[in-house]
C-alpha cells in the first residue's frame, strides 16, 4: 500500500446548480475512504448567468465571441469555489494535500478536441493556499480520446471497496447519462460510454415552463401522458447519431414543443429512460446467462418516475438498484471521483483507457499548480 493522500474534490455538473465537495483519503490505486461530503448551492444570479451563458455558446467560435463574458463569469465562479474550500476546511477540520478542481463545463466537443471548463486554477490556488490539480480532460483529447467519461476508474474502485459482485454496471444520471461496465479489477477491462441525455432535457423543459429547476421525483411527468408517436420518432432520430461523448448541446426540446407541461415532461422522461433501457439491454445481451447488476448514481436517481420507466424499458431483465444501498452516497460519486483522479494525476497514473474514452493508449491527465 502506498502513501494515503487527503484530497478535496470539487465538482459542478451539467445541472449548473452548485458544487459538490468531497474529501477522500486514498492511495490513488486500491483504497479509498470518503470522509466528508457537502453540497453548496449557487446563488440565483450565478445560476442564471451560467445557464444563460451556456445557452448562448452554440459552437466553438462562440467561445471567442463571448470571451469577455466567459472571463468575468470564470472569476466569479472561482471566487465561489474558493469560498467553498474555506468553509469545507473549517467544517471538516482535515488538512488536505491538494484539491481536484473540475470547474464548470460550458462547452464540450470531442471532434474539435475542445472541452471548456470555467475555473481559474491559478487564482484558486492563490486564494486557498493549496495545490490544485485541474484540466483533467485535455490530455485524453490530445491522445485521440473523447475527454469523457473519466469516472470509470473510480467506479471500479467502488465495486472493490464495497465488495460488489462482478460483472456490474454503474450508471451516472447527471445532465448526461454515462455508464461503466466492470467485469474485473483490471483497469484495461473497463468499458464505458456516454449513453445519451440524463436530466438535461427534463430540467430544461421544466425551467422553460415553470419557475422550478427540475421535476422533483418526476411528479410533473407522472401527471402527463406520453405521446407515443413523438417518442418513437425521437428514438428513431436518436439511433442515427454516431457520438461517443455528449454535451447538453447535442439535444434540444424541438420534438416536444407543442405539448403541455405535463405531457412534455412525461414524453421527455420516457425518451430518456428508453435510450438508457435500449443501451442496457444491448449490454445485457453480451453477458448471456450472467446476472448483470446495475447501480444508479447521480441526481437522476431521485427522479422516481424516471427510474421506474428505466425498469419498465429493461423488461425487468436486470437487477437495477440505487448505489446508496451499498453505503455509497450517490450525490457525491463524481466529486469523490475527481479527488481520486487528482491523486492519480499527481502520481502520474493513468486515468483514461482505450475502452473508456477511445484514447489511443492509456494515459494520465490533469495539471498540478501551486500559486502561493
């Protein structure tokens, strides 16, 4: 066993509603312990400014067009992260070795080798007086990868630490849904991919139609009736896409525009669930008689209507469970993952693999900076 590091992971996902902060203790390889988890919600102005900026950035050229707005908001979000770090360190009373800083993604296009996260690591290091590991995706993109998903190596560790029988599949339903298939404890056996939308379409619909940020427990969708014609057409259109990693910009609400709030929410929920279900059944078919356990993490697991729809779309052929049932807090898997990836980056260990991101060969990632 190598040295145990204490690292703070900071993650803000595509919901753009706040920061998940986690401290883990780990050797970066075979052991980890989560010792602190807390969520910090963005204030309303920051939340709306982030959503509005992301909505304006349609292509990579827009990164230059809105450069001034991006820099201004980047400073604001970095100051927010610095405040979170100070609060965490006071509350946790743990001396950390460094911070894994993901930043806030506003644009991702693997074909252009661009993944833009808001966050000034130099400023964060200066303000917190801590070493920062950041820019996790760029090296993978340079090596022919998609820059995502990066969490599979941590998902594998979760199965090891919690003695979860293999084969297993961990699905993270954030704004985008991604999955990791774990068949052994060999990193080279890991397989992963983005599946399609997670919460992004449902959340966007709710934001546009109400003053709410999301459909709590899927209650709005539950009151609606899915348009089967629209749903089937949307599924057919989705199947024609050949994308390995997704950005929320890859999806839009055009196909449900004429529906009521409730019917639109129901159709979008079933659309999301059907895509997840089709992929899972395809994966399941390769395991023949083996029972594949599917563990769901991320904010989407709280949408009970979505989870029931996923189960219905997999014809009850899979064991679908919430990851919390194994003592893992499903809200903080990604923030813990980026703390773990920061350790692996520091140790120059690989964080992505040909079967997880389609990179040419296994590679490390992340940049370590000290600015104090």
